[in-house]
DNA sequence: CCGGAATGGAACGTCAAAGTTCCATCTTGG
DNA sequence: CCAAGATGGAACTTTGACGTTCCATTCCGG
C-alpha cells in the first residue's frame, strides 16, 4: 500500500470516528467531507457503510488499546497506574466516544467479541488493585470498568460542551472515581 | 380529548421512548408495532418523525421530573434524599436512557432549554448537600449531576444486559457514588 | 518529464423509510 | 341500538441516502 493510500485511509477512519461519535446517523457524504475526500474516494476504500463502520471500530479499538498499553497499567502502584490509564483514555476521547456512544455497536459485532484490549489490561489492573486492597473488593471488576468508561465519557462530553476545561477533565474524573461525590474525610493516603 | 385518544397517545409515547432508547434509528413502523397501533394511527397523532421525537422528549422529561419530585429531594438529610432520588431515577430508567442516550437530543432542541426538571430540584439537592458538608464542595454541582445521570444510565445498561441484577442497581450505583471505586476506609457514617 | 496511481465530480439506478389518501371495520358514548 | 369517533390496512407518491459507473484532473514516484 502506497503512502498516499495509507494516509487517506487513516484520514477517513479518523474523521469517521469523530463524526460518528457526535451523530451515529451521519451520512456518508458528511463523513467524506469531514475527511476532506470525495464521496467516490470513500467508497473506493470502503465498499459500503457496513464496511466503514466495521473498520472504524477495529481501528478505534486498536488506537485505544495501544494507548492503554503505553500507559503501562501493569507497572507500579495500582493508583498511579490507574491515573496513567485514565489520562490515556481522555487523550483518545474521540475514539472512546465513538466506541461507547452506541450501546449496540459493541454488541452487534460478533458474539463475545472484545474489541477493546483483548485480555483487557484494564480489568487486570482493577483486579490487582482489589487484591492489594486499594479498590473496593465488593464491586465487580466489570462494574468498575464500566464506571471508568462512563466517567471518562462524561468528562469528555462536558469538555466538548465547554462545561469543563480540557485540562481539568483528568483530575476531575480521577477525584470522582477515587472518592465519589461525597466530601473527602481526610483519609490516610 | 377523549379517553381513548389520551390512552393511545400515552401508549405511543411510552413505546417510542422505550424503542428509541435501544435504537435511535428505529423506524416508525417498528415504533407503531411496539405501541400496538397501526402506522396510520401513529401518523394521525404525530404528523412526522420530528414531531414524534419532540413530543416524546417532552413527555419523558415530564415523567422523569414528576418522579424526582415524588422523591421529595428537598426534604430530610441530603444523603437520604439523594438515595430516594437515585431510586426514582432507576425506576424510570427507560425514559432516562432515551433522553440521555443521544447527546444531540438535549442540545438540538432549543437553546439553553432545560427539558429536565425546570429549576432543577436535583441541582438544589446537590448544593444543599455541599452546604451541609456532605458532598464534595470542590466538584461543580453540574459535574455531580452529570455523574449521577451517567452512573444511573450505566447501571440501567448493565441491568439491561444482564450483568447486574435489577434489584442491585440502586445499591451499586449509590455505593459507587458515595465512595468511588476505592476501598471504603471505615468512615464515620 | 512521464505514465500510472489516486482523486473528485457528475450522473444514474436502486431501495427503504417517510408521509399521504381512502375506505372498511371496530369501538363507544348517548 | 345507532351515529360519531377511532382504528387498521392497503396502495400510492415522495424523498433522500446509498451504491455504481465513467471520465477528467491532479498527484507522485521513477
């Protein structure tokens, strides 16, 4: 694959994730325009809408997965690793909002498929945190993971709407995740 | 408006919220079938899709708002009132998932419109809780409200997917909201 | 500089959803 | 019981996205 093709393909996938994150009913022409390519070109790379969605999911999953791996979730104290992971998530907020914006997206593609992080390092991190007595052992690791996604998603949304400064997303999400919404009762860190 | 018309209208609005919550691209025939009415009847009540969506939002907002008011958020200790509100939210989970499932829904309808709870009692409750030293005063009330919606939504979703027992949603969401995901360090209740 | 690759635009056919009309049937209040 | 209202089904037109084809133009590596 030539350099041009590779570049065009990435541009389309990136634009698709971004546009579809905000409106999953976005038309193909709209996506093509966002990617600065003609509608014809889009069809040349992805025969139909279904293929585009499928490839965009795959690509976004890879981007997110790589971002998480770079955060080295299995190294260091759980809370610190956790902070790195959250930061990584926020950095790829667009892809995350695309992947989790549509509840049906991740279900409808293959049974028990785990598009995000095969062998999910985040789940491992959560379990490790519980084993070391840092995370609440009474909450299911799956629930905790859902909460993490949910709050990161909400943080990105608030930032997108201007209700929260970009740089404040990570700290706000982290504070909420660690303490909930109640006043912090001077805990032994 | 006769009794029959009123009943049919409610059935359509309820079905629309339920179906659209799971798939916002659902067709009108699908909604009509879910409401047990003919497609013709649906068009008789709502001229076009736009009108149906608009009225469904309005109706769902009223249902949620009434549910919150019944929870008496301004009475009693903030934490207890808060528990009642969360329970009320989960009870109308279908409507909530419809209202917040699409980020564009609440933005695109009227500028600065606050379809949910005009004069929002939930915000008042949050502010009261902060004033009384129960809720974290460093988090924005708007952020806290978003977190509440987000976690209730996630809880309903997990329940819908069978990952969480119906009756456990409220307690799990509450525990997470109050403590976050970290181990609870024997706090003075 | 050149030839193939890549792109964009225009035009066309296809198709499903949306919206409309008409009429037969059923329900219901008086 | 009866008439007005409410409903459902069938058939039709319209609309817009989708997918395809063809060709002119631009880009880029050799």
